[in-house]
């Protein structure tokens, strides 16, 4: 009986438990959800509080602790889950029997989930009590993440690779990059830092700015902060010790010290080095610059002593090494003596070493012509070859020169020789250059001492401390650059003065008798000044050879006609509306520059034809209203282009001819031009003075004007390098038949808006095959409605071999760009753009008889330089090429723009 009772009791217990537990969830249904709402509110408050701290930390540049970030993610997820649960509870049907009774099953499930979420919230709140949410970060310098500003010139690529190779060599722990200011050293070493970090050569890359006057504390602070090290000490040696210990524990760190002007004590900063190899590096730089001329032991001994005297400074080592290359032992010994002799100038320390070294290099320049040019560039603030020409001709520096073209070549040669001597550095083009600040200081010191030069630069004081009367009497040059002076002395007594330049505030007034005491002046240069009337004493300057009034506000300049010996006159950028007739009296004038005179419209008739000795004429960017000679009765008020035929010595011309109808039938002077930039039919002048390309012809025909290309003006211009043809020019193709030379020196060709051209190159009647455009680099074809082929007929392998850029737009009859036989020669091609050509079927096509059309399209043509391919709005395009075309994919950008055909990247494109 007891056994039976026990069994019944146990069964009752097992039945009551499961029934009672769900009932509890149902009974606490509202309470559980109210508790859930309260707890989720607490979680939201906690989350918002932590999020605010995180946001503040991020705003301060701090990193967020991983457990904090994970907690916020969990909090966001849990809050969203609770929100969904509460929303489901409010929208679900919790009653049954037509709403008469609560739905116990649904309430049980929801209540149970609410309890589970409450427990999860309580647990998460317990984990969300953070003492700190962030940690201090050491951000990378912005330039480590950007390649902006680095231009991949070939010379820079070689230098970049050389430095990276040296960084990979464990034998080196210090590398020097030297060069004149402005050549891009900072940009280069930043790219080195980026590549070194990218290639994992170093774990950390930091930089510090040194400057001309190094401040050790500032350098220490910059390095320390970028490593996350706080230097609280004030004594430099203690700070150096702390920085040293920190750097020693770094595994692989690259420190870039920029803008070093002289010797720098790395130990004083706290930068550890494995050994002192500065002497070895200085010797290596010296021998690399001198070449293999250091042969015997005696010369080697002298050379090492010279390197020591240069104190390891590249700015001193390189010019000296260049100056002594291939010189005799006695000259080396004399140079060493000069370096050891105390300087008589006010230089000390590093500047004294640099001064003596640069002066030594100057003294070894070959000839007075080169030395004078070096000093001229400094005191005249010259940075381009053209200004060397203007001033050098005026001063008579160039020896045995008969023409301006010869003088221009000489100026180029002198500048190149100064670059080779490391006294000048390269500019953006061969026409431009600059000079290191230290070299400038030395040059002006030499010029002041040897040539009695007086130079003032960037002076803001209203008065200048002029030299005394005795010094002015022997002064040969006065050069005032960006000086905000209010007035000049009423009279200069400078009988030896040959060169005067003033670049000053426009408000400066020039005394009328300024030139009465300097009648031997040969070069006068006023820039950006208001000259409502030129001083009457200007007429006394009967020895003046060069007069430059660039960017000046000019009034009456008729007195210039009295300067009978003037050979060079430049009025660039002036506000003239009419050129004075008196200019026609300058019968010795060899160069006239009226470029960029945007208001100049009138040149009186017969002024130009009177300048019978003119060799170079520049009227670009000046909208002269040329008149047409034929059919005009009466006296002409303005010049005609026919006058240019009277200039038998003219070899260089820049001119804007807005109305093509003013062109006379006879333009025989075209045949004599060697340098030209001619723009016909345009209302504007595209760009400034072009130095890289010196033979440019641009023609636009509108309003019924017509020029016969085959028989007319253009074929008289030999050696065209840049040709633009716009409008209905009478031609069928650009490269003519066998009796024509074509344009073998052309580098850029642009043809647009022409319905006559059916082919750019047509050699169908030529035997043997012709070479088309062997030097062409850019080809641009646009709006040629009748163009069927770019090339037709046999061509040699040298055709188009230098082509880099192709752009073809709106040529609706064109079905392909080039035959594959031409593509084989396009090894320098970098960019292809083809757009809005309605019948374009294939970019590169194999033609009948071509080998690639007989080998089932398996030929692989490599265009390894191609970087950009753009195909847009080509509805008939079915394949990119016939055969296989291979590109280097790493640097190739293939934009598939809106409106591109369904081809995508193109069949046959690898």
C-alpha cells in the first residue's frame, strides 16, 4: 500500500510541476514585459553613454579598445532584438475564443522570451562598466597614404629604385639624397617612405624637418611625438638619451630628416648609428662625381684632403669634384690650398665651407663668358634661357655671335655647362632652371666683390641704403627685386652702370632725369610698373641694347624711337592699345616681343616692314586687327600681314591671326621660319609661350575662308611639330602622295570639324612603302564625318612608332582605328580613347593580306606601356581587336563608361 501511495505522489509531483511553470510565465506576462522595457531603457542609456565616450575619443584621434567596440555591437544587437520582441507582442493576437479568453500559449512564449532577454541585458550591463574606452594612437603621417604630387619621370624612377635598393641593403644605415632646392628631393623621399612601408622594409616610417637653422629640441620633439614618446626633460642631452634608448628598441624604423642645409649632429638629437660612415660616404660621392681620373696615390691623397675640407657637405663636394675632374695634380694642389685659406667674406661654419667650395668651382669655370653668365643669372634673378639671351645680348657677353639663333644656342650651351658644374639645377623643361640658395648667396658675394653689383631683394622698407657716391661711380649693376620703395634718388651718377632692373610696387615714380648720369647703360628692365610717360632722359641712352617693359602700364612711349642702337625690345603683357609709329625708327632692332598684350589691336602701317633687321617677332596673344592689302584704296591705318615679306632676316615668329581672310596670297616669309607658333582663325591664343615645341601651326577656317593645304601656305612651313586643322580645309588626306614630303617631324596632330577628309594617311599610289609620322606622339581626330580610314596603303615599320596617345571622337564612317600591322609598332602607346563613332566595329583590325588574318587570330601583340583605355558610345563594336592583344594589367585602367556597347572590355583583349 505504501508503495502505491509513493508512486501516486511522485506522479502528482511530476504532473503539477510542468503545469505550474507555464502558468507562472502566463501570470507574469505583463510584469515581465514591463521589466524588459525598464532594463532595455537602462541598456540604451548605458550604450549612449559609452558611445559618447567613444565618439569623443575618436574625435581626439584615439583608438577604441576592442572589448568596448564588441560591447557596443552586442548592445546594438540586443536593443534591436528587444525592440522587435516588444513590437511583436503589441501587434500579435494574444486572445482566443473570439477575444473572450487570453491566448495562453502565445503569452507563455512571449513572456519566456522577455525573461530571457532581461537576463541577457543584466549580464551585458555588468560587462559595460569600463574604466577607459580608448587608447592613445600614433597616427601615420598623411603623406604615407597619398601619392599625390609624385610624378613618375624616368630619372626619378631610377633614383627611387636606387634608394630602395640601398634601404634593403643591411650594410647601409644612413643614406643621403642631395640636390639643389626645388628639384623635388622632399617629394622623392616621401615616395621612398611610402614604398618602404608598403614593401614592409620598415615597420615605422617617420619624418622630421631640420631647416637652415636646426633646433635640436624641436627635431627631438617631432621624432618623439611621432613614436608616441613624451619628452618631459628640458636638457637636450637628457632628451637625446631618452630618445636614443627608445629608438634602440625599435626593430625596423626609417627616419627621414628633410631640409638639411649643413652638417647635423645625429648623436646630439639622439639618433643611434651603427658606425660613423660619413667619411666613407663623402669619399664615395666625390669619386662618383670626378669619375675615374683619380689614378695615382699622390692624387688620391690630395683628393682625400679636399673631401675633408668639404666637411661632408654635398653642396660643397659636388661642385668641387666637377670642377677638378680631369685636371692636373698641380691644379688639385692649388684647389686644396684655396680651400684651406681663410675666407675673406662674412661666412662661418658650414656656410664658409660651402662658400669656399662653390667659389673654387666658379673659378674653374671655362672662360669669362661662362663666369659672367653665372653671375648674371644670380644678380638679374633669371630663371629661363630666354632671359639669359635678352640680357646676355644686351651686355655683349656672347662672343663671336652673328645671329639671335646663334646667341640662343650659346645661351642654352652656357646654361647646360653651369648645370653640369652643379651651379644650376634643372627646371621643368630645358628652358627653365634654378639656383640653390647657398649658391645664390655665394654668387652675389662674388658679383658684389668683382663686378661692383648692388642688389636689393624683398625689401619692405620705404627707403634703401644706397651706396655712397664713390661706390655708385664704379657700380656696374643695380638690381632691385620686389622692393616696396617709395622713391628713387633724383639723380644717379653711375657712369659705369651697364645693367639696371627694377621690379617694384607700381606706385613707384621714376624721376625724369634718372638716366642722365648713366648714359652708358646697355640693359634696362622695368617690370610691373606704372609708366604713364617714360622719362625724357631715356633718350640719352644711346648705348642701350635691350629694353624690357614687361607687364607695365604704359602711356606715351614715343621716346623709345630715339634709341637708335636698340636691338631687343620686349613689351610683354603691357596695356597698350596701339603701337607707336616711332618704333619703326628702330632700324637696328633684332627682336620685338609684343606677346600677351591683350588690348593691342593697332600696329600702324609700315612700322613692321621698317624693321628690316628683325630676326624674331612675337605677337602671340595680341589681337591685332590685320588688314587685307588687296583691293583696298587709300591710305591704310593698320598693318597688313604682307609686310612680313619685307623682313628678310625673320627666322622666329609667334602670331595670332584671328581672321583667315586677311592672309595674302604671297606669304613667302614662311619658307625662312625656323621657329614659329602661328594661330590662324582662332579668337584666342591657346596657352602661353611654348618652349618644348618650337614649330606649331594651328588653322581654323570659318565663314567661307578657304586655304588650299596641298599648294598653299602650310607646305612652306618645314619641320612642323604641332599641327591643328579645324574646319573645311581643302584636303582629302594629310600625308600626301609620292611627290610630297609630308610632316616627318610632327609630334602632335589634331584634325576636327572637317567633312572632306576621308583618310589621314593615303599611300596607295606610293612605291616603295612610305614612312608616316615617325615622331608623332599624339593623334586627335574629331567630327570628321567622311573619315573612312586613318591609314590606307603600304607603310614602313617606323610609321607611328612614337605614338603615345590616340583620341577619336564622332567619326561615324570609321570602322576601325588602326590595322594590326600598324599596332605592332605602337610599343609606346599609353592611352586610347574612342567615343561616339556610330559604325566602329573593331578598334584594331587585321586586313586582307595581313599575316594575323591568316593565323586564326592567335598572334599576341604586347602593348606594355598602355595605361588607359576608354571606349564610349560605340553601338556597333563587336570586338576590340583581331587576334590577341596583351597588356600589363598592373597599371592599366579600363573604364567602361555609360553608353559603352555590350562588348565590355572587348573580345580579343587580355
